[in-house]
């Protein structure tokens, strides 16, 4: 077995192994995908993203999650003011009406 054949076999083996591992990662990413409520993403996108903690949560995404999942008041975002509270209510009302 020459050096060229050894290199070729090594390259083919590593290429095949890389392809196999890539396919496995793709399959596992689909099987174990975490579903995120679109209302959480919508609320998080309208929050000011200061992550100031004035609402009592460490960041805006945690507050948005609590509003959707735990029924926390949508008016706790002090930097956003009352306009943000109204927009959050609109998101919750619109998605509730379409899911009913």
C-alpha cells in the first residue's frame, strides 16, 4: 500500500464519517426540537430589550415567557410604558381569538 493510497483512504474515511455525523446532528435537531410559543417571540420583539429587571424578571425574554405561560400582568414593563402593555394585550387577545 503506497502513501497516496493511504492518504486517499484516510480522506474518504474522514469524509464519510463527517457526512454521517452531520446527518445524525440534523436528525437529532429535528427529533429533539424545542417548540417555542410564537406569542413569546412576538412579545419579546416589542419589548425595549433593556433587560433592566424593573418588571421583576432578569430579562425581557423571561418576562415575555411569564406573561404568556403564567398570566403575569402585561403592564409591568416600566421602560416601555403603557403603550407596551397595550401592545402585549393586543398580541394575547389576537392569538387567543385565532386559537379558539
